[in-house]
C-alpha cells in the first residue's frame, strides 16, 4: 500500500503549464503539384559535395573551429546537468567517515589524570528521498532536457553554417580562378591585337588611333587580371580563417567546370522546411525550458515531502592506560 502511494505521488500531475506547440496547418505540397518524396535537406553534406578536396577542407574546418568546440562542450555540459537533474528523482545517499587520535588530560588541584591515547571513529549514512508530489523535480528535469536539445541544435547550426561557408568560399575561389583564366586569355588576345595595329601603323597602313585604342584595351584587361589576383588572395585568406590555419594558398581540386552537378531540389512547401532550421529548433526548446521553469517555480511554493533515514556508528579505543600519579 505504501509503495503504491509513493508511485502515485511520484507520477502525479506536475503543477504549471504544459507546453503545446501552436497548430500550424500546412499542405503537403503546392497546389496542382505532386508531393515531394525526398528532400535535399535529408542528404548529409558529404553526399552533397562530391569533391575530395572540398570534403577534406570541410573536415579540417570542423576539427579546428573553436566556436564548434565550444558548442560541443556546451552540449556535453548540458547532458551532464540533465543527468544530474534527473538523478534527484531517485533516493539520495550521503555518507561521512572520520577518525581522530589524541590524549585527554584533566587538570585538578592535586595533579592531572590521563586516560591514555584515545582513537575515535565515526561513520554516518544519510538517506533522503524527496517524493515529487508537486512535480518540482520533473519540471526541472524537463527544463534540463530541453536545454540539452537547445544546445545540440545550436551545435548543429554551427556545423551547418561552417560547412556552408567553407563550401561557398571554395566554389567562389574556383569561380575566381576561372575568371582569372579568361582575363589572362583576354590579355593575350589584346596583346596580339596591339602588336598587329602597331606594325600596321609603322608600315603606314593605319593611323595612330588604332594602336592607341588597342593599348587602352590591353591596359584595361591587365588591370582586371591584377584585380582578380587580389580577390583570389582575399578569398584564400577568408578560407584560411574558416579552416583555422595561417593565411596561405588553398588546394583547388577539380576545376569549376568539372564539378559534379548538384542534385535537383524537389518541390516542397517552404513552411515545412522551417522545422529543420537549427535556430528555430533552439528557440522552441528554449521556450520549452522556460515553460518548465515556470512550473518548477510554482512547485517551490509548496512544501517538499520526503523520506529520511539516518544511521551511524561511533567507536572508541584506549591504549597505554596511565594511572594517576
């Protein structure tokens, strides 16, 4: 009967509001469009990007990024706190042990009396189990679990942001390489045109205006090459920061034209994709945690009911007994 009462009290209704997600009706697909069976968001990033060089750079960035390391440490911290918070649902056992050694001497008018050397030992066991009648521990455990999920969503958001930044910067670097290749080809063509017009001018075939125009176009193309080289260095420096390394050259891999074609994005309802965003998941879990803290605060207004048991032992030993002098 006592066990049934304890179970009923422990699993009773917790005070405070229960979190309920607001209803948001969405259609499975756009009107007159078939429902998408798969989504690009279901694919991991290592299947979306198929270049070995890019995959190696992404792994390097994930290993060296300090924001990601901090987010992962926060996840571990939240996991341990959630386990500790849940542990309050179970009986708590505390123990204490101590030992002393000394000599007691009583002073009187005639002299002193010694009891000899005394060894004292103390052991205490304290058992406490709070019966969660009002749901204080359950609400605190619910809040800790939601904070764990929020920290995990934050870590996932850091991963997605870092992977997308590295991939975007790397593809932009390949694009700049291609633009530089085209610009250098243009410089070569303008140089040949300028040489041709210069020979014609020296031969008296054409006027001075044609080589001057060709020279201006050659200077403009050469300036574009220098600008692209500067932008390539800036992009490599940006990637170096993302990779957590000193500024330097970045390996390219396959050129831009040889990259694998990205998968087709299936038709889907954008509102359903919002449920995949880590920042929105983090915000919802934070709301769940705050909602649970409200119930925990309300439960603190009520008395805490628990079972307590205490057991102890004291031992004293005497050695070298002395007689009064």
